[in-house]
């Protein structure tokens, strides 16, 4: 495998913060603060530059697998350092915990999302394991069986209608996603015993995660794990909120739902934050082609709705519903009134090399 310079630069956006976090957990010193600044201020600063980061076909597997492995190393190191470690003072532990939570929410979630869409069973298993370690295994079922079928409709709890603030959305989806995924999996596995239900795996894996957290960091580690899981879940739901807010699929006179098109998802083609999240902010192409790997996702500014700022910035704005609605409601209404025509697709990386439609196998 030959690694191209452009691929290494793209990978550095997600692997660099991981290295800082590991140094912060093991060594302490200024590293926890460097990790926090790296995933916040530095990423935001670079997003405003003209720095171009493009994923390459040569990293379609090794990068998400590497991030997936690092996820478990970082999670274990963070739980130990904050929970049982004596080499960090309180400010260092707080900085490390916040930085780790941001990494899990932005990078680990995006990596797991990428992997559960792959056709390879081992890659899907790694993605599922990441979500389970964040006490969010049910997202695998809800995302694949509900969200990708009903996105942009009232039947998808993860698609926010126009006018719904984030906190109201989060309160609804926190339970709604769990139940929607449960119902979808129950329909698929009616003839299987309950212990073979996917939710049995998710719950068992979550229990193992909490036991390991206690073993690594005691009661502090356990509390930290719960806090990190909630933080990561909040960020994942923020992403869903941002990427589908107010964009609804139309129903024809015969009651048929239009297919997912470029106009049904918000996109944020900001190079550094997009690379940090494995191009998940290029969301229209992902919904149109769920099996397409991150390195071949494409963006068309003429047909795909674009958020005015990067995902991290818009996520912060969404936490203040009146401000969010003032900025986003006029844009969403404009797309609803006159969806843009399908323009020419602009590649954001290497040329597409024939991906197959995604099929969730038994």
C-alpha cells in the first residue's frame, strides 16, 4: 500500500488529536490542554483557511480501522488516567475528559458510522463495537433500518421538522431512536429466541463496558464513562439534527415517497472538520449512496443544501434554539419552496470506483 501525501494530511486531522490525547493521558503536563485546543480552537481556525484535505482511495480501510483501534486504547487510557491516575491534577483531568468526550463524539462516532455501512462483516462488527462501547449500540439498528429508510419524514425520529429546537428534539429522539430500532429488529427476528435479538448484544456489551470502566478507574471511572457516553450521544444527535433539519421528502398524489435526493440533507464541506469526521458532513451523497466509502463521497454546491458554517460551529448554535431558528429556518423554507435542481457532481477526492448498494445481511 502506497500512502499519498494528500491521504496522510487527511488522516492527520483525526489521528493527530488521538496522539495528543494519548500523550495527555499517559504523560500529563501540557498535553491534555494541547489535546483540547487541538480538537477545538485549532480545528476551527484551520476550517477558516483555504487548506485543502482530500481523502484517497488508498485509505478507505486502513484509516477507519486505525481510528477504531485507537478508540478503545484512548477510552481505556482516559478512564484510567482520570479515574485512578495520580499523575494528573484536577485541571488536567478536566481538560483531558472534555477533549476525550469531543473526540469520541466527533471522530469515534463518525468512524463507527462509516464502518457499519461496510459490506465486510468484520468492519461492521468493529463499528458496532465502537457504538456499544459508548453505550449506544441501538444506534446501529435504528440508523440502518429506520433512518436510512425514513429520513426526512415523520417516521424517522432522527429527522427534525422545521421549527423544532434541538433540546426538544434530543428529548424525543433519546427514547424514540431506541424504540424505533427495537421494533425494526423485532420484525426482522420474529423467529429467533430473545437472547439472539441484536438488542441483547447491545445491552450486554454496554454492561461489559461499565464493568471495564469500573475496573480501570473505580467509581470515578464509572461516572466518567457515563458522562462520556452521554456527551458522545449528544454530539451524534446534534449531527443528525444539523444534517436533516427542516428538509422533508415529498409525497406524490398516490402517496408514494420521493427517493432521497441531494436536497434532503444539509452538508458542511469544510476541509478540516470534514476530515476529522471522515467526510460525514458530506451527507447528501451518503444518503443517496449509503455504501459509498468516505473517500469517494462527493459534493455539489448547486444541488446540495449547505450549512453556513462547519458542523462544530453549527452544533454550538443549535444549542441555542432561537438563534438557530433565526439562521436556519429561512434557508430550510427556501429549499422546501423550490428545491435546487440536480447539478453536476463535484468530486471531493479520488474518482469513484464502483461501490455496491448496501444490504444489511443476517
